[in-house]
């Protein structure tokens, strides 16, 4: 079947590019940098036609996608649209058989600036996501993304991440009222199945109970699980004063959660780099750092952890969640622009090198 689809895709790319057509693809569907880019382009360019590639189970009413056509990922309509679009924005890659073509620009937005090994930094990766250009938040990450995706540095646009535009805007209209905890997964149950740490789900459950016991009265903590985390199928929706947001739970976008938060605690996640944009207290709780097997990109680990406060045990974690205090250097080498104009900068650049 894959061979047939590959041949069909090649045939479709012989047809003319459809000018002004923009395709978006993300995981989860209609999310992350791709969704933020869609919102910007929908408001900024009335002459564009938008289409989202989505999974079969996507709830169309869950996001504001007015003005966009929804195309099932496994449909011939989606294949046709992808092959002929002028612009393609994705966060996790597109069809394995897709190829670059003349007249089409594929933008690899990715899903965060990396601490963990990705692309060519990860020896287990055999295929890189397709892209004519990529994006970065700082000169340091510009170099890293260029190497990770094996492209010239000048094709990595120093514009920031569009999803951070939404966080900054939400923060301007929100009153912080929660402490947010966003650990990455150790054992995944969807997407790329992997175990990156010997820290078992049962140990995490015991840790949660210990942290909850040390929280100060009145503390409001939200634990947002990674969509791929095995804990999504194990934890209940609440552990005492800790509200647990699992992937299947109704919830507000992560940008809104960050905007509502007084602080963020994470470990090995791009969410921490996003949070630097807000300039609020950032903490790192990494009980398995010495045994974490995913691997960090050389040169990123030191500035990443220097951006916040290291929390050594459950008691110090509970104290930070209850009464966060600023610490670290606030990621001076990780994020250059801390505003809500990343999508604007990216689109301005793309149009300047692809004038119509």
C-alpha cells in the first residue's frame, strides 16, 4: 500500500501547485505551532485557503477552525491537497512518501526547542522530517535545528515559536491563580513507544502523594501530563489538592494554562523554554536525571537548567509550587524575542523569499 501511495503522490506532484492554498498538520490535531500559525494567517491574509489534515477521531468542534477545510489524514483528498498546496506547515512531519517539489514551501515548525536529542542528534532516528525551512528561538537553537534537520543555517528562521504568541496574549488578560507542573513522559503509550527512564509509574504515583502532603494550605496545583505519558491511563483526575489533567480530560489549551500559572515546574521539556517568554518563576524537578536515557543535546543542558531553580526533593518541590520565587538566569541564550510576533516574523520572512 505504501508503494502505491508513493507512486500516486509523485503523480499528483506533476500537477500545478495551487497558489494560496495552505495545509496544516500537527500532533495532537489542530494544536501547537501549526494552530498558532493558522490563527495568524487566517487573520492576516484574506486571500489564503486553509485546510487541516486531521485524524479520524478528531472532534471538529473542539477548536476554532472557522474558514478551514478538514481533511481526514488517510483520505485521497488529503493526499491531493498536500501534494498541490503552496504552503505546508507541520509540527511532527508529514506523509513518509512526501517529497519536496518546486513551487511548494514546507515549513517544519517542530514542537518545541530541544533539550533532548532529536533528528541527527538521536542515533535511533533514521528519517528526518521534511522541510524547506525550520524555526528557532535563539542563535544557539538556530545552529542546533540546522544540524538536527540537516539543513543550511540560513534556512532556520530566527523568529521564535508561534505558539508562544498565544501564551503571551493569554497572559495579558489572565490573573495567575495556579502552580503548573508539566513533567515529560518516561514511558510512552502512543506515538513513538519508548522508555527513557527506569522511574516507574508506580514511583511517580508515590512521589505525587508525598508532594501533595507537603503543599501549603491554599495551594492550587495543576499537573498536566504529556499526551504520550503512560500515566494518562493510570492516574485519577485528582490527588488531594493536585488536579491531574490527563490527555482524555476536557481542558483548556496549554497556552492558557501557562498564562494562568504563577510558576512552572518541569524536567526535560520544551515547555520550560516556552515559559521563559513569560519571565515567571521556573523550577526543575529531575529525580531521575542521572538515569535518563534519552540523551541531551551537547551545549543545551547547562543553559537549560541554568534558566530556573533546581528542586532536589518532594519537599522542595512542594515549597516551590506553594510559594514560587524567581531564580536562574531566565534563559538568556535560549529565547531572544519575548513578544507575541513570532508568527508575524515567520510569515514576513517566507513572503520575502517567495514573492508572488
